C-alpha cells in the first residue's frame, strides 16, 4: 500500500506522524478523572491535510475522547465512563466506573501492539486485552487497522451489553467509538448497499462513512469505518445530530456472553480521507482494499 509512518514515544503517549503532519496521539497514560473511565485514546486525530477530526471531553459527554475502544456494560460494570443506563430508571450515577490500564507496548515497524487490563471500580481485574493497530499512508488518505482480543479473567461468564440491551431504544453503543468535532454536526452519513443518514442507527452494513466540514478552513474530511467480516453481530450506532459519532457496536441489540477464560476478537478499519468522498469513491475504495 503506502508509506510507513514515524512513531515517536513520549512519557504518556505515542505520536504517529507522516511527513510534517501529526496523524494522531495515542495517549496510553491519560490524566482522566475517575468518573470518566480512564483508558487509552486517540486524540487529536488529523487528516493528511492537517485538519482535526476528533473531539475531546465535549461538554455534553466529557467521557468521549477522540477514538476509544471501550464497553458500556460488562456484567453491570461501566468501562465507558459517566452515567449508567439502568432499566426502568434511566441514566444514573453508580459506583461502577472501571478503568483500562496500559501494561506494555510492542512496536515493530508500522504495527503497535499493546497489553492492557480492565479493572472494576472495586479494583477487580476482569478483562485482559491485547490490541494492535497498524497505520498505512496513501496519497489522499491514511488508514488505521485496529484489532483487539478481550479475555475473560473471571471464574464466571462476562456479559457484554449496551443501553439498548438494558431497555433504551436505539442507543446500543459499545466498543470502538469515534466522536467528531462540533463542526461535523449535521454531517453526511453514507453506508454500504445504499444506506444513508441517521436511519442507519441500529442497522447492519459492512461499511459506513461520515463526511464533515471544518471550521476556519474551506475543507472537508471523510471518515470511513469498515467492519471485518469475522466480527459477529455488528450494528451501527451513528449520529450526525446533536453531535457527530460513529460506533460499530458488537452488542447493540443483543448481549454477548463470554465464558470464563474465553476470548472475544474484533477488527475494524478506520480510513481518514481528505475532502468529501462520493458514494462511488467509497465503494471503489472498499473494493480495492479487501481484508
């Protein structure tokens, strides 16, 4: 494909650059308030044109931080951060906000591997995670290929769910999550097989794209999210208003049970493109870049 990026290690983050553009910072030791569910995140994320395509601690959901891998409900524990949706009660504050703690990196060429552990608010280690991401740079876009394996460390099953599995309609967010900048509000949503708009909420599709406009500069960016064919049960959480967000949820409509000692593996591709991509261009890109 394209050129390899440059990866620079800092005390609390990895900085990934292409030429004179910092593509993203992967903050693995965040200074995050406990209520927001401390965990690694990517922010700021930029296009090759240098435009920022993520939001950080927006006032409406301060636990939204750029791009994160997380989970809203793990057997009643909240690794997402913030309030928890409880059936017949709505969103409430509970003493159940967990943390994801970085343990070590393995960096080899353009591939970054990481080991993490998920701890409940009470300090119990419930999940071991190995994740990796590879960055590839082309002429008008760059790609993040993200893979994760979650291992149940408990002696009993873990049940992954979402606000929708707990009774809130069309709010099944959990997993790999992107929050866009304010200027992306009311952006364009396109999806595979003719899908479009917020009607894609809760629907299945092999890819979904979000096109947003930037303030101050006369430019747009396109973010293309591609679901891996081996992922089971993916349904899209997507909003263009009141804010921009995309999440290929793995437990939107139904819970996922992970037996003791078992693994759950997920893979996603995020393409950050310069400009406003048409449906034809999106479809061509996906066909030309198979898994």
